């Protein structure tokens, strides 16, 4: 926005609960995306973990920004067929980290 009076029209921050920040499309500008969000009072950002690998990446990245970035540890319905007790145990360990929240997805239209 060019008008400085409109830059922060809300008296509070905006929470983004579904940031796919670990996706490869953000590989080149991930830091800039986070800095832009924070400078525009979009905080906290919650990075979505969709399987064990992405949940771990999200947790590590969120740990770099305490109190500003958080992550989910979970399995997207598209990856549910690969989920097993070992993966659930590892996700539970991730969910114990202070920057991570466990997430359960409702199957919705993805279920057969």
C-alpha cells in the first residue's frame, strides 16, 4: 500500500494458520516471505506439516523464530496410506516441541 495511514489498519496482528512455507516453491525467497509477513504484522505464522518429513522441516524452521512461527506435525489425507504406528510415534515426539502443535485432519473429499 502506498498510503502509510492504511499500512496497518487493524489494531492487532493477523494470524496465518496454514502456511505451506516448506514447499519447494519458497526455496529461493523463504526468508523474505517471513520477513515481509512479520513486518506487516502477520504473526504468528503456522507452517503446515503434511507428512513426517515436512513436519520435521517445519518444526526445525519454526524453531528459528520463537514466538513468531509455529508448525504442525501431522499427516495430510493424501499421505495417510503411508502412515503407520512408527510415523505416529515420531509425529508425537515432534508435537512435544514448544513450537509444534499436533494436527488431526478430517478426511473430507480425499477419502475413497
